[in-house]
């Protein structure tokens, strides 16, 4: 029996209703949505897990060597760390951008054509929006990063004020500058509420992430405390580290919950600010006549 129920996005909602709608949408669309993410985003997440596993093994080996020979830690060690973190960030950045394109593109198709979106439709949406999302996320990271480095408070403000920019870009089909400006417009006057809402959905996502990252974390603790005596760079430890880090990267699939929540919140703010202003203007026009 086909479920005819659809989640309405163009509604004003408060926190409880936003969370209920987020989980209702996820339950209803989990199969086609996660199938798309497994096909399009999973290869990047597996690659990220492999890289994390290799780097974790190398770093544990370096830590062991440095404990025995402190002089072995030099400029090359820190240069290697910078390269490692740079590569990890690039793969993470690509994976998160792809997941955003999948989820937001899926919601666009869901709104326009109904539930159970075919994969080819999602793929078309990803092709249409991914290049701009990559550029937008890069600008977003740079602006927020500069804000945090030099002035923590402006960085925090921008992080929240521009949180809806990716959603705006897809739903309003805008450019980078307009997406950032429109996000700040929707958050203006509701910054603290937006912060609170993002903290709540962020904590839910963090709890899920903790479950997936726990095995890799336990391995690191056991190696650091010496409870595992196998050499950190042994083939067995390398394979175990890679497998556990791949498991930890699976948590990024659940970032879809945050994206769905922000999409619902964007529509809620749209109804509050723009649809509300339109009705107010109509009422004022009617009273003037």
C-alpha cells in the first residue's frame, strides 16, 4: 500500500513541530534517500575512512617513536600533519557538499512531484546544484573561519546567520552572494532562536555520531594506554584502523537530519517573514480602500 501522506514544507513551525516533521520525512523517505546517498556519497565516505585509518596508524607509530626518541619529532613531522589534515578536510568538504546536494535536491523533487523520488531525478538535481554548493560552502567556511580566527563573536554570528545559505541557494536557485544575503535576512531578528534550534538538532546528530565513532576512539585509547601491544603500523592494526574509521564516517550520512531540519526551518521563516508580510500588505491595501 502506497503512503499518500506528504510532509508540507511551506508551513510555519516551532521547534517541536520542526523536529517531528524532520523525523516524519526521514522515516517516510529513508529508502530512496539513503539509497541515493549510498551510491553518490558513500564512495567519498569510504575514501575518507581509509585516509583517516592510514593517518591514524602513521601518527600512532610516530608517537611511539617519539616517546623512544624525542629528537625524531621535527619540522617534517608537522609538515606531514598539515598535509594529512588538508587532505582529510578536502575529502570531508566534498562528501558533505554532495550529501547537501542530494538531500536538498531530493526535497525539491519531493515538493514538486511527491514522495519516493526516483534516483535519476535526484542525480539531475545534484548535477544542477553541486558546483554552486561547493563554491558556496567554500566561501562560507572562509568567512566563518576568518571570523573565528580574528574575532570569535563575529565568527559565531556569521556561522548562524549564514546557516540557511545552502538551503536558499537550492530552493530559490540563487547565486552565492544572494544566498548568503537571503540567509542573513531570514535569520535577522531570530538569531538566538536559530542558534537554539541548531544546537538542539546538532546535539541529536552529535549523539548519533558518537555511537559510530566510539569503536575508533576505543582503539586509539587502547593503543595510547598500551593495552594493545601490537605495533601501530602492523598490517593487522592498519586494517582494523581503516575498518573502524570507515564505520565512524558513516555518521555523516545522518547529517541529512540537520539538512532536512534546516530546509523545514527555512520554509518556516519564509512563511513568517515573506508570506506574513504579503498578507499584511494585502490587509493594509484592503483597509485603505
